[in-house]
C-alpha cells in the first residue's frame, strides 16, 4: 500500500492529545443553524480533523426477529427470479476511526467501539444467513492500517476512493466465493495491483456544518484515485458477459455522479459492465424499489444486483423493508378497494372478518407527493406504525403513482383496520388491500 497518498498531509492522528473542537457551539443543538440542529451534538477535534455527528454514533445494528423475517422474504423474492442479491453496507465510521480517536474527539462522552463493531458484525452475519451475498467491509477496512487511515474522510460522512476500491474488491471476492462461475474474472485482483492515477477532492458535508456554525473555513480533503480500466478496454475491446446493477445511495452517487468511483471499481474488480442506478439522498430503497417496479428484475436485465445502503439506516426501522417487499410481491386479488373524492385527505380502511391480508397499495394523486403514515390495527387490540413513501430526492422519472407495503410478518396478529394519514401535501386517490 506504499503508493497511497494521504487524505491531507496535515491531518495526522492525534488520539493522545487533548481534544480541541472547532467551536463549542457544535455541541449545543440551540447553537447550530436550524438545518443542522438534528445532528447535535457534533463532536470535533481540530488537531486530527475528525468530526462526528450524533446520527453516526449509533452502536446497535443487529436485527430483531421481525426485520430479519422481512429481509429473508426479500431475499427469497430475488431467489424466485434466479437473480443473486449482494447487500453492501459501509462499516460504521466511528469503528473505523477507532476508540482512541473517539475518546480524544468526544472528551467526557463515551462511545464503545468494540460494542458497535460486534453489533455490526452480527448484522452482517444475519444478512448473510438469509442467502444474500454480504461481505463484511469492517474486516476489510481494519485489515491494514493504511487502509483504515484512508477508508473514510474525516470531515465528510462518506468513504474515500480508497474505501470504495477495497470494498468493491471485497464484493467481488464474496460473489466469487458463493457463485464462482457467475463472473469468470472476479476475485483475481488485489488492492496492491491498483495503480494510483490522480486524486479527487471532497468539500465535506461536515465541513459545511463547521463553516455555518463556527465561521471557520476548512480546505477540502483529497483522496487518491486509481486506474480502473477494464482488462478488455486495455486492448480497446471490452468483452461481453454478465452485467451488474448497482442500486445504492450517495456512497455510489455523490454529487449525482460516481464521485468515489465505486461503480468503476466494481467494473474493474468483476471485469463486467456495471449500470449505476444509485440515488443520492434517496434513502435505503430510493434506487432498488424503482428498479424492481420497472420490471428490470423480472426481465433479468442484469445477472447480479448490488444493493448498497448506508450504515446509518437502521434495519430495525422496518418500514422500508415492508415497502421493498411490497414492490417485490406478486399481485393478488383485491380484498377491499376504496376510491376517494378528489379533496379527501385521509381514510380508514376496514378489513372484512376472516380476510387474510398480505399488503396494501396506495395510489397518490400527485407522483411528486408520496408520503403516508399508516396505523395498522389488529384483532387483539394492538397496533403498528408503518411509513409508506418516497423521499424527495428520488427523481420523478423513477417513480410510479402507486406505493405498496407488505402487511405480512406481524406474528399471530390479524389486521382488521388501517388508518392512512397523508403527509407533506400528499393526497390519496385509490386504496387497495390485497
């Protein structure tokens, strides 16, 4: 790894030094601009350059049984279509930074890196047990000190081009270990084989927080880029073969482009075409749900689907899993249908006694406003909250007017009534329970 160029030469680890925040206002919600208040407290160390917002400091990742059952059902839907699914989750940024860094940056506050790493490892094992291909990227990031130092930017929440490159190689290795005949050229490339070819700049999302709060201007960080030319392209002819769909987040689509070159690194690691449909800011299913609804999965447009989502998205907030499973589920005869007047804002859908429901579909009046809260009421008097919607960052041309969510995996409870409350100006046109 000697060819690495550091992120910024002046940013050296200062774990043993007393932390010096960029400004104390970062620690107080009331002192942050309204846009960033939800990130408070924001911990920083001017000496090392590390910044951690509160939303990155979760230390529990492993799934509870209901979420695990939903993921198992999702993977099962991919298996029915005979398309392998790889799930890629970048490791928790605090874990890769290390306990010494967290202790120095957070001063009197504590964050247990070992606890977080153990919980993340459990999540990866749970996901892999469903039959999905799931590399543990924390193993990769922690395998070499130079990789660990350069895996994440210190003033941004995303991985560097080093982090994306080693992660792409890990995905290729994991696919090869599970399906060695799918891609003939994967798992043959080592990180040491990659030649440096330049660098990228990252202005940093956390840099902006410091600038707006402290009035401190920070220079962009840099990360080395690599020559990711395909083997075939070296000869002027890229060979035809299996292809890959990358359905990810800002890690794969920063600034609405492959800024960290994850798709390029995957193409190099697999020596295969990669179609990058990722959506920055679209949430955990902002890219994969439209892909499924487009029919691409049923048509088997690609030989491998890679679902990349951030570690900050909790699998124990299962609404997105229900929505993805709803998109994947086959249409069934309607149990109940409701058409609403043009100005209706909400509705209560009653389910006939004895009816077995598997899901609900809502058709919105405006494809640009698709946000609904559901309260599912059960026969035993209990209820469950479910969110169904699409984030604003999901482009209009990637949407359809309907949204589905699965009503399965609620245990022994039977839904008897669903209260639908539109949010953010959304209106309901039609409801179907099936």
